[in-house]
């Protein structure tokens, strides 16, 4: 069995992977000088790996920063001392050589490169297609594009003015839901007539003329009910409705 006797000409080197880094220890010596000590666990390779607790002392803590997963070679001095009739062995590193970069950081960089670039829907909508052989540029509609809320609000204000102006006309023969359906078709809006009607109730221009619009709508319903009452459509009513309205007597 061979023994290793480290001298100034043959330093003792321990190679392995940093398994753990213990908390930094600080204090003040009897002479009043501050000191710091950093312990780390190094796992050697081979068929039977060993774990060795090595410490960095003083300025070497900042000089040789370590990370878990690094492969390093530490040049150490081994010293034993007695305290209260007990002996303690200290493995102190005075030089550290980095064999490669930390494995964890290398994996993170590889994952970051594999991530695809993110493009917002607004950028996708404004992207130009490559030039055609004729030299012209074409724009194709993007299915991911949706108009922004500001654009929706600006278009809705114009549409609401159009709906309110027609509804205020005494000769108008369309209800407000029908006007919303017609507005969606006329202006080619991206939202439905139901959502337009919900937005219409909160619009200031509609709320200012809401009383007059309701009066016109009520008068329109009365006219339609009278037209239906006087029309020949009564023949299509069911029996229970004819009895309820008094057009048919039981027995």
C-alpha cells in the first residue's frame, strides 16, 4: 500500500465533482482580524467514489468561486490539530483548477436556445409576405389577428351613432336588435350583434336619447300588433289562443 507524502515539489491534488457547498462561516480572530471559511463536498471518481470535505480559507473564498456540479481539481494541504484532548483533521485548498463548466448551467443554456421566438399577434398581422416574382407585395389575412380593444371602441362609437340616429327617426320600422344585426352586416364588424347591443346600453350617446328611442320602439310595437291583429294571420292561431282572445266560443 503506497502512501502520498505531499511536499512543496509534489502537491496533493484531489479531483472530483462538487457535490454540495456548505454555508459560509465568518468570525473574528483573537487579534481582531476578520476571517471567513467556505466548506464544500468533493466527490471523487473511480470504481469506489469517495466524498471529501475541503475548505477554502480567507481570500481564497472569493478567488475560487464554486458551483454545484462543477468538475474541479483542488490542491490541498492536510493538517491535524489537537483541541480538548481530541484531534481534528483539516483539508484546506490553496488552489482550484476548473476542469469544465457547471453541468446545470450548460443544460439551461441549451434549453434556452431550443425555445422558439415569440411573436405577438399584432406583429403577425402586420408582417409582409415575401415579394412575388412580379415584384409586388401581397398581404394575407392572419387568422390569429384580433383587433385591439381601442380599435373596437372607436368603431363601435361610429356604429352606435348610426344606430341611434336611425332609431330616433319616427318613420323607422326596425327594432334596436334588428338595427344591431344590420349594423354588423353593413360595417363588417368582428363582433356579434348581441355584444354590440350590450355595448350600446353603456354608450353615452345612446343613454342621452334612450327615452325617445324607447318611446319610438313602443309605438312601433303597437303598430305591429295592430297590423297583426287586423291581418289574415289570425287563421294560423291555435285553438286555445282563439278561445283566449274571444274569437272562438267553447261548446
